[in-house]
C-alpha cells in the first residue's frame, strides 16, 4: 500500500481509539439528561422590586448561594444551579421526584420574623370588621386559624439565627417542632424583648404566615425558641434546613418547571433506543442491498460515526471545561437523525463514482473524481445544517441543546467518516488488488428528462394553496395551536395500572374546579392519561385521583409548568432562532454561490417547508412546542441540503456546457440529481419514520414535523427553489 494510505489508516485508528476511550464505560463518560433518568428542571425568577442599590445588584448571586446550600444539605447529587440573565436561576435536580418537597425547600423565602401581638380588644374588633389600624396587620395562625392582630414592625428577624434543629414536644402528641438558637447579639435582644413583654403574645412569622403565637411567661435569656405548627417530621426537617442556611434575599417564584418521573424516563430510553436501532438497521440494510460493496463500506463508516458521536460527547467536558456530556431523549433522536443525514454524503459519493464509471473512467480515477466532485456539495450542505444547529444551541434550553450538540458532533463526524474513512478503505482495497475493474451497484431511478421548469406555475399554485389552508387552520386555532411551552399552563401525565374510566377522571377535575382542563389518552398506551390545566393544582389533583382510583397504583410520569412570562420569553427566543438561522443560511449560500438569486430562492424554499410543516401540525391538531421549533430548524438546515446539491450541479454544468441557457441548465441539473435527491431524503425518512412509529409520545410531534418537512423539502427543491432562481435571473426564462 502507498504511504499516504498507511498514514491515513493510522489517523483513522487514532481517532477511533480516542473516541472508544472516551465512550466506554458509557455510564461514567456520559450523563443521562433529566428527561431520561428523571428529575426536576426549574427556572426561578427573583423578585427584586422591593430592593435597592447594591442589595438589588447582588440579590441573584446571593440567592444562588442560598439555593446551593439548601440543595447540598437536601442530599441531591450532580445538581446544576446556574444564574441566567439578571434575575433568573436555572436549577436541575437529577433523580428528584418528590416535587412538592423540593419546591418547598428551594422556593421558600424563609424570612423569619418575630412580631408582637396586640392585646387591644377594640383595635382587634376594628381589624376583624375590615378596618385594620395603621401600623398593624391582621393574620391567622397556621395551626388553628385564630385571627391575631400583629404590629407590622418586626422586633427581631431570622438574621440572628445560628442554628435550627428538629426536636419533639413534651406533650402527649410528641409532635416535631423546630428549635432555633440565636447568636450573642440576637440572644441579648430576644432576652430584652421577652423581659419587656411578659404576659403578651409573640408571633413567630415565617414568610408572612403565623406559625404560632405563644404567650411570653418570663424573660428568656438563653437565646432559644421553638417554632410549632403541626409539622410532619419531614416538614420540620426541611424547615430547620432552610432556616440554618439562611433566608433568600428576596421572594422568588417558579417561571418554568419540568418534572419527569423515573417510569417515563426509563420508558423514554427504551422507546428512543428502539426507534433509533430500527431506523439505523433500515439504513444499513438499504445501503448494503443497493450499493453492495460500496454500501458495506458506507455501513462500516456509519458504525464509526455512531462511535464518534458517543466519543465526542465523552470528550466534550475535556475540550470545554464546565460543559457536561449529557445525553437527552432528543439527543438520542439526534444521533439516529445524524446517521440518516450521514448517508447523504455516502449516497452523493457513490452516485458520483457511478457517473465516472459510466463515463468510461478507470476505477481508481472514478473513485478519486467521485470524491473530489462530491466534496463541495457535501461541505456546503453540512455547513448549512450546522448553522441551524448553532442557533438551536444558542436559543434552546435543556434537551433541545442536547439535540443541537449531538447533531453537531454527528455532522462533523459524518464528514470525516464519509470523506476520509470510506476513501481510505477504497484506496486500500485498490492497492491490495481486491478491487480491480468494477464496482457494481443497483440502480432504481435512472436519469430523467422531464421539463420541471415549464410546470413551475402549477406547483407555485399548489404550494400557495397548501400553505393557505395550513395557515388558516393555524390562525383559527389561536392560542390552542401552541403547547404550554409558549402560552403557559400546566401539563401532568399519569400512568394507571389499568385503562381508567375517562368519565370518572373528568368528574375528578370538575370536583376540584378544573372542569376546563383537557384530557388526552394515547392509542399505543391507553393507561397513560395526559391532563392540561391552566393553573397549578397538581398536588390536589394527584391526591384526588388516588382517592377515587385506590386500586390503580397511579404513577406520575411527568409534570410541566410554564408561566405566561416564561412562555412568552420562550416563544420570542424560538422566533429569533428561526430568523437568525434563515439569515445565516441566506448569507452563506449567497457568498458560496456568488449569486443572491440562488440564496433567496433557497431560503424561500426552506421557509416554504417550515410553513407547510406548521400548517400540517395545525391541521392534525398537534400543538407547537419547543421540540416542534427544534424540528423547524432541523428542517431548515436539512431542506437546503438538496437545494445546494442541485445548485452545485448547476454551477458545475455552467462551466462545462456554456452554450446552454439557464433554463436548460437548471432543468438538466434537476433531472441529473432527481434520483439522488429522492434517495438521500428517502433514506433519512426511514430513520424519521421509525422515530415517529416507535419513539413514543414525547418525540411524536418532533418526528411528525420532520416527516412532513423532509417530504416537503424534496418537493420544494425541485419545484420551488430551482424555478425561482430562473424567475429572478436577468438571463431570462421561457
């Protein structure tokens, strides 16, 4: 073998070895995302409206430290607590499924105040009548709802606390209480307050709620007090925890919450892997049967591609410290999809080699020319998809970023395996004499001679009609077209032991004033029930369902809640992602082909595919969510691929066939590339179809959008993008 082939082989072995090292063992190299192993994702917003100056500037940073201290003592491992913007915090808690307890621990402000209770009977009567005297506030105790009139000004706060611990009362009920201890200054002040107010009541107020209001019997110089409130042991432990680590600097509320139960996480892993394996197997079988030896070489390259994706995820934290290698459910779909997309390059190369052999070139020359002539189309098409992936990462959150990372690594590795690995194998086989004179391949679609351009107005009309019907359906639905990601609301999904009576479920919702909630069951698993509500009554709903269906062993699969502000923010980010992706592709194509008409026509075609997909989602009553936007951007990146392949052929033909008009060049190029366009998109659709059929409900909308978008991409490449180049060209058209 030539030295060049040996050196390339050594490079490939080094890359494969490196990827294998950073892939195995999988459980140590790559973390599973919350959507796969279960856990909570929270977006918290700090209300700094009551703060001023430096306290307002530092509030979010202080809140991050308080939350981190609380979670550390709560005992959750591998947490992620990140400041986002000026007043938001993203918290991820792997494995945490006790939703309410986690929210209580993280979100409780823990502002502890001691306020004197007024014993003025007249003022108390006024307050109860609705006229609260100035300087006072009317509250009700948590334990027995007794009305108490408090002085607004606290005489002591929790800033002076040094410790808080769970004790048990000496009463006959032996109830848990929280014993607190003040520092020296606080103890002195507490002793002075109790000495000066013997006989009066002192209310212990936590986050504006009166936990108890005991009467002061004597001065308490020890600096110790007890908070009672009919706590459970767990509640008392959590309260003592948050009091020990300190109060938040300002109130905080949850803008976005996504909780995934372990049952759904495991189900997602099973279905995601099953769909991916089926899709990949279909691709492998097709390539082997259609391209024979060349197909087997492509399959080997695709196998390395999978290893390189996993290795890339494992290597990510090494190359970019602080970035974790996290595999999400969309990430698994991204792996399968990137393998489907990797086939594009192999098909382009194999078809180019076929053309060179047909032209009478020797096998070595045919292979060499096939790779060199396919390179520009492969590079351009992959780069445009990378542009879309970049904006997905830039504007995406959580699992969507996981998809963007996986897709990016997959695209980069696919270029390496398709261009370097397969070529090295071909060259090695030629040098060893295994490949000699022929490289047989099957052919289903020959070169056509259809006049596509002359029928362009008919297809313009069809596209406008389809888009109009879809948009009418979309606008008619209004807010109902969107999932909770964009309009806010709450989604909870339960798994029943047996298929439940939906009428009984609907009655439960009416009983707790959620009659307007929507209920959805799934054909492939009728035991799962998805409930969408406009407000957060999850705990009440869960308790009521378990009460009405005691024999069903109800499990929470997931809970998602997005506030209207967060929903609007996510919607804005999604629109920005689409606009920037389209702009990025437009600029790149314009620069690459040195003609703005090509770029505008290509972007209009991919915008056509996105709008068609949007319309089909509305027509089939599928809601638009963050994964739908992920699909739109993937469609934009992938749709331009086929268009660029045809543009590349137009550019090549224009150099070789200078006498042909642009009309003839475009028609010829579309006909030459039609079989390739159908093949590349068709093979990728095998993967998408397997995700749609076997990937489960979480990926259903995503896969459906891709399925529609990719089919539309083939159509728009032939009937929209190519004719539009001609329509806007100064060279004229027929």
